[in-house]
C-alpha cells in the first residue's frame, strides 16, 4: 500500500511538471518585448513567458519581415502591434497594445512598426479643387499625406508627400509605398519627385 502511494505521488508530480498549456500550434516565433507570436489556422496570437495565450488568435494582426527577412510574423514594438481592417475594399491600419485593446483605430493607408516611440503613417486626405454647378457639389481630389506619429496616434510631424493618389480607384491589397524613412532617432528623410532626399528633425 505504501509503495502504491509513493508511485501515485510520483505520477502526480510528473504530470504537473509537464502540464500542457498550449496545443496544436502551427508556428511559434521568438520573444520580443516579452511576448511571442504564435500561429494557428492562419490566425495569430501572442503568448507570454509562462506560455499563456495572452492575446487570443485573431485575423487582423499584420505580419512584419523579421530574422533578416527570413520569416514574417506580428511583433510588438514600443508596446504597439500593427493591425488592419478592410473597409469598402481598402485596408486601413492601426495598432493594439499588449492587452489586445485597439489603441489607435485603423485609419491609415499604410503604417510602420514603432521605433524609439514613433512610427510613419500614410493618411488619406481630401482637397476641394472645384465645384460642379450641375450636380451642386464640390469636386474632391483624393491624395495621401505622410506623418510621424507617437504611440498615442498623435501626428507630431507632417512629411510633405508630392505623390498623387486616387483613393476611389484603389482596389489592391498592397498599401501605398512610403517616400520617407527614419534614419536616426527623431530624424527622418523624405524623398521628393526628383528622387532626391530632404532630411528633417522632429
């Protein structure tokens, strides 16, 4: 009887030590900012360092090229992860925090991961270029503008974008390309029509 109790106690300890906390995951990626992306059935979630699924599987997380462009998976940077939402056949980008809460509503035509507390975004803009008397309404030109934003989604620097863009004709899943890039903390370069660059501090 004593031997049976010892065996039972040993089995209980062994079972507890190898308790399964996550199953049937298709892929697991390296930890960044204490969270690791996991993929299951074409959806993504995040686990913490205890192996707990802290952000449930969802289909709106945006993948980023990582590991020297060898793998693509969602990441947190500065406590923000990119998400996207399809509205009228156009994808708009925003951000969630580490609780999975949307902190910057999807509203940008393109967006980068945060770095040093800032990100680049492309926002749609509309300009009144005339008036149609027959239809009694303004003639609108749809363009895009690039900005630097902070982690609260506030625009902290306007980046002149001379490239025209027709929002109404866009049906592609590929977002418009950036003509700006960070080159150092609080320094950004902006490409002009002649393909030369201006450098700004913000």
